[in-house]
C-alpha cells in the first residue's frame, strides 16, 4: 500500500535531495489562481521535492568569469530537464499504485497571472464560471513550506536547513492520502540579518515594508519585493539616466532606459537560457549574501571545507569604459 516512506525513497533514489508531504487542507484559503484544487479537485496530498543548486554553480559569478553555469545548471537545467524527469518518475510509481498524480517540475510559463499576482490582460479566460483562469500558478516556495521543507526568509526565498536558499522546488498533487510531515519547526534559519536587503543590487527588497500571510495557521512575513527592479537587476541592468552617453544604446537590458550595471560585464542582456532566466546578478543578495550569512552562523547541514567568499567582490566600471578612461582590466574590486 502506498505510503510516505515509499514516496520519499523513490524520490531520493531518482535524484531529489529532500522530500516533504503536506495534506491538501493546508492550502485552504489559497487565492483562486493559486489553489491546487483548481487543478485536481480530488487531491488529498501535495508532495514537495527540493533540488539543491550546487554551490559551485555560483563560483563563476562570484569570480566574475563564468556567468552562464548558474542560469544553465543551477536554474534552467534543474527546472526544465532534471526536475521534470524526477517528478515524472515519482508520479509513475504513484499511478502504478492506482492513484492519479499531477507532476509539476517547475512553474507554468502559461500562467494566467503576472509576478505581482494580477491577471494578464487579454491572455486567457475561465472555461466556465467559478473556475480559475488558465494556467493556475502554484506558489512553489509556499508549497515547499506547507510540505514542511523549510521556512520563508525575509527575501521571500525558501530556506531549507540543508542548503539555505540554494533550492529549486517541484510539486506533485495526488489523490492518494499520504501521511503528512509537520510544518518546519526546527531552529530558525532567517535571523533578519538583512544581508539580502543591503546586498540586492537592484534594491528590490524593502527593509521597512513587509508582506504578511497566514499559511496553515502560521503567520509568515517577508520583505516587500519590487518586481520591476528585481527583473532588471536580475538581468544585470540598471536604470539609465541622462549621464549615460548618447551614442550608447538605451534599453540594453530588456526595458527602456536601462544600461549595464556594475554587477554585469555584458554590454547587453544575454540571451535566455532554457527558455527563461538570465540570472546575471547570481542572486547577489537573496541567494549569495544569504548563503554566506547562514554558513558563517554554522546553521546549514551542507557544510564545506572552505568559505564561499574568498576575495573582495568585483565591480565593473562602466563610466570609465565609455569616457575613454578604461583600464586594461576594465574592472575594479571596490567593495
């Protein structure tokens, strides 16, 4: 008979790092566009699977010499290749036991709402009254929290006791009723050090304004995120002003009046890898700064012989580049 240990054993054997299970009642009160029962009305359980982002995939960005490995191997490669195969394999086992299972190895690119949560105008419509607009967007980090896999940090990143913020999450909905894990009750991971706020290159995480939600009876709070600032900084850009030389192209980073920032060596936004995500900033605040803080406190289970940050952070002097004062290296270590 299908049980929690069978599911977890299969998921780990296929390559998931950590597995947790939540009962569907924990999603009671979810917004219509984020309600798993809109996808599978008879769902009884949700299975959350964590896939670690290799610390080494952040090394090239930390050194400023190899940027595509993190968005490829630590981002898109997990989301679009490895995780779907693992999630599918677990669903095969569940369906072999006679229970329907919905594999969600990453987010839907057809989701009906944007990053703020507003419906996309002119995109899709409900097929009948009372149903959500296609596609429903299950919140992966909140899903992982409700499966007992960790906590939501101030940056809104999922923090696991194993890897801190270095996680990608897959979810499985199933009609099978499987014993759930408790909501995470271990030692607090986020201590509100605010490294994510101070080191986010786009200043996208507010240090004062917060968002509070109730998740399965637990009050959860994170810093308010400016999604517009986040996406530009994520790509390696910043807002351009009138000091930017007229001969240089505005909009080099995907929106009007943007230019390369000091945390990017690229003249223009690099092409997408694995469909979405350039990740040029390498999670400078929300991932790397957070990870460094957690590792320095010694609270993560995945430990290393050497600290992550071994040299002063680099920065690119774009002003010198375009005023003819560029040094041979073209960059400096100023922080």
